[in-house]
């Protein structure tokens, strides 16, 4: 699995940050796990009432993430899953979602947690969804990364206390 070597970052207090989670709607079981993990990370980081927005699929994540960044959210977590099929559609959706979310982060200086699973089959997605028996918790990891980065950006901008030591 891809999670080998991931950093261990202790939750930091993000109670002063506005956080939104935008989640695709395809593959209910996988999305339930990803969303549950992201909300658990928000709770552990003391985020007060993260906003949850649902969109049809992973292709729609960037435009919703952009609207949330423009609306003043300090961090956005994007969650989706794209499972390879027999056509090039998989590559197009994955590339568009990745490039679009990266563009939102850079254009708006808002961290976007990348919780879009790009898998060959449904079992790979379930293994990364943070469900009972999953090897990884990608929703949690995406949210924790966005929150840690938002805290660092707040420190760089002089908006908060000391940034965490991210090693």
C-alpha cells in the first residue's frame, strides 16, 4: 500500500480555523469511510463544525474546492474515489481532479487535503478507505495534512501561535 513511510504528526489545535470537506458521491462504502476519517481528524484537531459539501463525482471536486477557498475557508479537504475501468476515462478524471485541486491550493493559498483514491479495483479503494479492516485511513490522512499545513500557513502569515514541528 502507498501509506508506508507516512509521517506521524500529532494533532494540533485548529479550533480557530474554518474547515470544509468536499466529498464525491460515487462508491458509498468507500466514501463513508473517507468522510468518517476526515471528520475524525477534524475532531482530533479541535475543528469546530467543519462544513461538509457533497458533489456528484471526483471530477467536480476542484470547482467546489475553489468555491470554498473563495468563501474564506482556511483548509479544504477533497475526498473521492476513481476506479480504473476499461477506457481512458480513469486517466482523464484522475488528471483533472489532481491538477484542479492543486491549482485551487496554489491560486488561493489554501491547503487542499488530497483524499482522492485512484485505484485499480474496488478492493484497493476499500483497503484505503479507513473502514474496519482497511490498511489505511486516507480520509483522516488528507484532513490531517490539510490542517497541519493550514496551521503552518497561519504561522507564516503571523495569524497564530507557534507552528508544529513537522520534522
